[in-house]
C-alpha cells in the first residue's frame, strides 16, 4: 500500500520552521480573500447565485453539453469526447501526431494533471513545456503541483534559485525574485515563439455561445494560443455554465476566492479559431458521471477550482499539497478523489478535523466537510479500513450501548491509569507522544452526582 | 421547565469538575435539572470515524435516557451538534426528533433560552477564548471569520458578564485546534502542530487561562501545555461562569 496522508504529513512537519512558513504564506492568501470578500456587500448573495447556477447546470447537464457542442461546432471548433483519462490523452496525442508537431506549450490545466498527460506524451517521445511560472518550476524539479492555483507554493525562493541555476544557468545563490522571474520570462518567451501547438485548460465553457474562458494571471494561455497553429483546450464536463451572463457571477467569485484579487489579470474569451488556426476542445468525463450519480457527492462537481478551501484548511496548511498524493489536493480533492479510486484514496476523507472552514469559504457553497463525513461512511462500508480500527470501534460501540459495562470499564480504566501510568504513558500511545494524558479522577461525574448532586448543589 | 443534563462520556470519566460546574450553574439560575443516570456516549466517536452504522446502540440508549424533557443541555458543542445532526431511532422516531430539536449547548441555552443578562461570577484573570469548530460553525455560537455576516459571540457575551475577567483574543480567532476526535491519534503530527500553533497565539497574549465550550479541545491543548511545562492552564467556560472566587 502506498504511503498515506498521515505519514506524508509527519514527514512535512518534521521541518517545523518550513511548516510555519507554509502555513503563514497560505494564511496570508486566506486573509487576502477575506478582505476582498468583505469589500463586496453582496458577497453571500453572489455565493448563493454561483451555487444555484451550478445546481441548475448539473441538473440539466446533458442538455447543456449538447447545446455547447452544437454552438462550438458552429463556431468552427472541433469537439472531442473522452470517457476517461486514457481517451483524453489519446485524443490529444492523435492531434499532435496528425500535425507532426514537436514543440508544445501548455498553460495551467488541472485536468491534464489529473489525466497525467505530460507523462503519457513523454512516454511517446513528446515533450510539453508548462508555461505557468509555478508549473514550470515544479516541472523542472519533476514534482507534481502541490496546489491547484499556486503549484509551487511549497517552495521558497532559495529552492527556485537552485532549480533555475541547474536548468536555466542563473547565478548560483541569487535569490532575487525579480532576477529569477526575468530568467523564466526569457526562457518561456522562446518556448512560446517556437511552439506550434498550445494546450490550455478551461475555466468556464458557455453552452449558449459555444465559447470558453481561460483565466490566468500571467497571460501565458494567451501567449500560447495566439502564437500556435493548433489550440487544444481540455475540460472536465463540469466546467460548463449555461449563459455568458453567468460569468458576471463566477469571474467575481473566482479571483476573490482564489487570491483576493478583484479579477484575474487575464480572463481570455475564446470563441473560434483564427484564420488558418485549428481549435479543439476535449470534453472529459473520467469518473464525473459516476460522481454525478452519487446523490451525496454530486454537488462536488460545482467546484470552480479556486482553492479557497486549500488556503483555509488548517490541515492542508500544515501538511503540504504532496501529502494528499493526488493531482487535486486539499479538502475538495479529498471528496473528489475517493470517487476516482476509493482504495488508493481511502485515507483522504480522514485527513480533516471536520472543522467546516472549507464549506464556509467555498464560493459555490459545496458542503465539503459534510461530504468528508459521508465519504468516511462509504469507505468503511466498502471495507477500506484497518482491522485494528474496526475492532476498536466495535468495542466502543458495545461499551457505550451497555451503561453498566461502560461504568465498570471506565472505573477499571481510571484505576489502571492511576496505579500503572506506564501502561498508558508509553510509546505505543500516539496521544502520549507529544501530549500528557488527562488525570484520571477517582470519581466519575455520575459517582459525584449520586453522592452530592441530586438534592444539594 | 424540566432540564436533562447531558454529560459527555469523557467529561463524566475525566473531567467531572466540568459536569459539576454545569449542574451548579444551571441550578443557580433556577433550573430544575436532572441527570439521567444510564447515559453513556452520543456515538460521535464511531460516526466521525466512518462507523455511524455502529452507533445505533448509543442512539437507542440516548433516546431512552433523554425522552420527556423540555430541554437537554450539555457542556459540549461537538456532542450537541452530533446529536442534532445524527441521532436516529427507528422505533422511537418522534422522541428522537424532539431530542434533536431540544438539545442545547450550555452557552446557547444560557443566552437564547434563559436569556441570562447578568451573572454573579468573578474570575480576575487574563483569559483567551478558544472557539471550538463544531459549536461555532456547526451550532453558530458565534460569527465566523469566513462569512460576511454581522459579528456576534454567545460565549463572549456571557464571559463579559464575569467580574474581573480580561478577555484577550488570539490572532486567528477561529482556527481549529486540531483535536478532531480520532484525528488526534490517527493524524498525530498534524493534530499536535495545530494545537501548538493555537497555544502559541494565546501565550503571546500572556493569558492565564485558555477557555472554551468543548472539553475535548481543551483536553488536547492541556496535554500539550503540560508537556511543555507552560504556566497557561485550561478551564471550561462553565467553570468560569460558575466561579465565585
């Protein structure tokens, strides 16, 4: 079995100053989000609208998908349907092969991460250059992104400097962000100019117009799409919205939730290919239909990938994105990934205290923490739980269902803790590793109540 | 008005003083309180671990103990939230529903039902309030920093009636302490780190006590404080509201 969240988190936290820095950095983003949201008196209303529009979309998804395809085709866009990650990768590969293209740039797309497109194409001898600065950094380091909006947020400028020194021959030890960004800029500019094909993600696909919107802060989606002969946009089918006017809700929610900006620097609207350009859209299912069919979890598909739930999550901030061992980390990842592979991701819904902060910041009102709770029930009922835990829970259930037994065991347990503290205060007890156990009193509350409480007080 | 006192299992076993303070406080305020003697646990430890299917016995026992009262009051937001959201009894569905509707966390019972306007309590110390998540975000005992809604706090409202108390707010007023039920042992490293970070903010404020409405969070913080030999102590809000030093 692969390493689970708790073990990966423990490894991350072992470097405490770095954990503190990671926590503070993401808390800073959360605070910016709060400030931006506080700036809009209608914030809670916007969330409600965002939620309702997405609910409507999901309830009528098949119709909206057909409408979108019809309008996109009429605009001259080629539309492809992929039932899973493999089909998605094959479709993209086919287009590349058809044009005999070698140089490819890609702007940020979590869908292509989910489908492991880069690895697939690499395996077929095709290299893709990620052009989002954070993604380029992690690509150099052969790491996956640790955050869906801030892919290299786990790295400090010293790390970036070392990586760029190795791959871009920048000065060793020069940590100046301006200098490093300029080096990346010059490097990427050449890649844009040379490229023949651009892959982008999609933030919103509009059924009414057959067009789509890509949001970036670096303009890299535009740089890629505007220079390449072929533009492939990849989207999970939940990216659909019914009307162009719905953007007036989502574009306001997205950037404020993600980074605290009033709007992303570039909200690029693509409707049809330029003369002599080819434009493709690949619409991907990859488990989404199955999630849509799960009543308790379907509204996870409302997600607009703002990552506000990452930034607010006290666990994510202290365990780092890689501890979630999936393309989409954080609280939203923990309710999406069990659907993709329940066994491999059975640990994720438990990587939460159920504090509920994620649901509170979600701009489309996904009840994330309630779904985490519900996934726990599904995972246990499907049997993806350690035997020890199961036995312990059965014991607890028996004890708490039998008041006399509960009192007896409680009394013996407390006596044991007082008489033989080392039985409890030892290495095998994860509580005791860094915390003292509570003191075990001679009397329970009930004992006291029977003696003193009933009539006197 | 007949009130049943619901004392969560870990308070019964490890923190009887919290139960005693709750009972004394309610009696001082003129309530007719009874402690149903065969109560055990609300079932939350199983349910939050994915074993809601194993909490039936708890549910049945809970309904047996707490039927027929006007209100059920407990010094724990977390257990109350669990009962409110998940208590089920197929043979006594009406009783179960009544319990779900009538179960109150202590501070909300004081502010919303008893509408307490003053308290004869004195606690001349510097105190930091830990807002426990289930009470705050689940039961809405106070406003939340994520939401853009008017500010309020039921526990602060009550603490401000205590003579001599000096409340000091931590920088992150409603961040989770990392207890999280079985999370505290299955995700030990994250749980401890979260707790240490909470403590650090209160220590910067130079408080004498950290208080809150959930003994579970306080037990976790107390374990960390004791291990590091801190002078900061934990105390349940019922003990402060009941104090007459």
